[in-house]
């Protein structure tokens, strides 16, 4: 069974640009959650999508948005990039919504550098 | 506000030592506490603890949930260099899974 796949693995963008990151969950998983990880901050929750609907949203500005397609693949978009957006972006998939008990399976992440 | 606090933030030990990592939480409607190991990029699942399963063990790793103290510990005995990683604690309720900042463990030969 293939794991969670994130593309691209690395990305360099300049301030003011926008970026789209992609996450393909494990086959059969319907929930995809996105996290931002920066040194010392741990994983900060961005949002969760379940069956194409945003279920939960973290405390991030509106520049961060996402969507989920009918095949459960999810994309995350960040507009008007700022230097502080440089981070490792991880997505995690699980069979059910994060509201239920259970482990999440993480992808390898996308390392975004904003210059 | 819900929060998950891990301590220490970093730890350096030598091979063979035993370490204890801590996770305390304030989360409404607690449902589960999970431990993950992050070596390079993708965190990998270690344990899940719930009200019905407050102690787990796998090889040299073990974890206990103290619901009264709202905390959990992760023990690693006879540490090896391959245990060097960031250990993440996550606490879930009905709507959310909140992560701590992690403990960076370095095991020296």
C-alpha cells in the first residue's frame, strides 16, 4: 500500500508569490490534515479536509487555503508569500476525520523556502 | 486554550542510557494521546493511549498515560544512536489533534 505522497519535496519562492502544494493520501483514507513545522514551534495545525469539506481550521491567516478533491487528494495554497512562511509543510492522512481516535500517517513533507 | 507542552525541549545522552520524555496537556474533551518519532521529515507513529489503554510497550519503548495528572511519559531504555530524533506528543479531542513542540533527543555513541 503506497504511503502519503507530497509534491514537490522542495520549493524556493520569492516574497509576494503564491505556491500550491499537493498531498495524495493513502488509498481509502478520506481525511487529509495539513501542518506547518518550523524550528521550535512543533507542528502547527493548518486545516483538515474530510470528504471534500473543510472540517477544522487552525489559527492561520486567510492567505493559507486548501481544498480536497473527490479522490481525496488535497492541495494547499499560500498566497502573497512572506519570509516567515518558510517551513516544512506536512500533510497527514487518516481513514476517518481527526475528530475520531486514531493515528495519522504523515508524508515526507514539502520544504518551502521563501527568499 | 488547549495546549500540549513537552519537556525537555532537547536532551543529549549516551548509548545505553535510559531517558524519560514528558508531555502534559490541557485539552477539552480528551480522547487520545499519541507519540510520534520524527527522524528526518515524516513523523512515524509510536503509540496511542486512551482512557481504555493507558500503558503501551514495544521493545525498548514504553509509554504511560496519567489522566489524573493530564500527562504522559515516553520511556526509552538502553538507548541507541538510532533513537536520535524529535519525539512529538499529540493530543486529540472530538475536533482536533494538537501537537507539542517536540523533544529533540540526541544519543551519542
